[in-house]
């Protein structure tokens, strides 16, 4: 069968009670082959025949199905960290008037053009002007007004002398410098002119944006909604944190790492709990998650006899878009859609689950929340050790990145087994090795995806 054929169909003819004879053929070229499979394993066979796709193709296919959610109005501080869904314009100049950028004296620059440290100029102080008030005076020759930072510039003045360059003497002040016109004067509209767009739809609301929105008088703004993300973990061996353990049982760490990853990127996790490896249990719990905007399952998407998640998702109306990605860890990753609802089937191993979330789920959730920057930053770093891998798959290797003498350096966090969660605890980045590389030597530059946003 052509290895380029990805779209297979089946025409079954019943044999005896223990097997079906199926002819699987490509919808495009018609090439095919006869398989004898039991009814129990036919669904597994249909998934085995999916062709692995690249990480880029997987992400592109996923994002083509993802659309931003609707809007909601939030108060200004509640909107911090959200993506604004409307353009915001200044309704007046900011600042509205020319004002002082320093505590000091408002003067006419021509009166003090000869002032210096050794030859001061003496002016009469005719008023004290605090911020928030407008002077009714017009400064005359050899006059000054004592002014506070932010106070509007009085008529006649064209320069500010900082208080540090003066000496007060009763109702007079001695000036020891000759600043040019415009010195320490903040012009009306220098921050924003009336009608300027000060925040654009799609911008992330950070502290600076909060301040600007307050400056233009917006106490509420429209932002993109946060998706509800239902998370289900499956496995007979899994128990919750407070449940009784024995040697055959392990705590479902994925239930919590995935919820934490969802929260970390700004979405809202809904923990559906743990389902045993039985279709009715998996189906019952998944139905509780149908109100969510996104469904994530962990484990049960491989080809084992007890991997029923794909079957249950199809029974609930999910169309599987692809299954298997040429990456390590995380090859048995599935993506589908239930109507317009994205459905992600993640591997069960803790590291595989976290890595596939980072590469495929996180960008999807960010897009749903209106973000424009969907991917983690990637830097080039100098490798401190040799790394060997098999060709054919892109490897994401847990690593620790440091910045020394204006260069990034990187080393692995140790053993890279997909069940070694400690390797992620120690990591602040992922070394990304391309499919065709087998050996990378110490001293070579490699690409590293940064996981620590504060790095």
C-alpha cells in the first residue's frame, strides 16, 4: 500500500463469528490489502493505519479549527492579563494642558539668560501653584511662580527651573542656571492626542494598558472570554490524591498538572476526575464535560485492548482529524472536533502529556482567548553535552537554560523517560532537535523553547 495514502476506507465481509475479512483501500489511488481482524480489534486497526504527521502540520490542522470565543465586559482591574476585544480611543488630549515636569519655578527664559552658578539672577515670586490648579496670573518681567510637578504652565512662562538650581530668599528666588525655552515642560497631548487609538483590539492588558485605560476614563472594557476546559484522566491504576494507595496504584498527577497548565495560560479547568478503563465510565464522565468549550483526555488514546477513549469520543460525535505525531515524547496524540468543540487526546505518561499540551493545546487555548502570540519563545543556546537520538521524530528534551556573558547555554535535566516528571520540574526549557538529526555534540548551537516566562 502506498505510504503516501492517509485516507483509508473499509469494506467488510463477514467471515465466521471470530473474524471479519476487511479490504482496506486508499480513497485516492485504490491500492489496498486484505486483513483478517476480529471485531474487537477493527477499531484499533483503523487507528494503526493513520500516518504520523509532523509537528508543524499537526499544529496547523489544529489551529485551522480554532476560533476566538465571544466577548465579556470586565472592570478595569479584573481585565488585567486578558486580551482586549475593542479599540480604545482618547476622548481628549493627555495631558490636557502644558504642565510642569519638575518641582521648581516657572519663568520667562529671556529673564534668566545670563544666570550661572557664579552669577545668579534674582526674580520676584508672585504665586505658589500646586498641581490641580490653574493660575490666573500672567508672569511679567523679572517674575517667577513657584510650581509643583503636574501643575499647568502659567501664562507668560516658557521654562521651568528645577528647585535644586535655586535659592529662596523671602519673596524672591535666586536662579543659578539658564535653561532654554521648553525646559521641563510636558506638552499637552504628548501622551495621546484626542482621537488617538491608545489600545488596540487584540492587545494583552498589562499594567501599562491598565494605566492608559484609566487615563481615558474606561472603568469597564470588553475582553475575550476564557474557555472552560474539561479534563479527564483514564486508567485502572489511577487514584486521586487523598485515596488509598497500594503497590499497583499511582496518584493521577496528570489531573493536576493539566489543570495547572490550563490555569497558567489563562483558561478555566474543569476536572472531570478519573475514569476506569471501561467505555461506560469514560462515556459517563465525558458527558459531564460537554458543557465545556474544550475537552482534554489523558491516556486511552493508544492501541491497547483497554484504550477506549477514541471509541467513546466517536460515539459522542467526535470527528478525529488526526492521530499520531512524529514527536518524542508524545507520539500517540489525537485531535478531533465535536461540532465546533476541539477535543484533545493526550498520552498518559506525565511528560508526554505536558509536552503535547505545550506544543498543541496551549496555542489553541491562547487563540481562543484572542491572543496573537501563541507560541513560546525560542532561543539559540550552546549545548554543554552530547545528545544522541533516533531519526524520524522531533525530540523535545527537558533542559535547563542559563544566560552567561550575553549567551545562552543549555544542558539536559538528566534521564528523559516519559514517566519521569522530575525532569520537567528541573526544566526551564525544551531542547528542540529536528527529525533528521541523530547526534548533536557539546559546543553546538541548538534551539531551545523557553518554558519560564520570567527567564
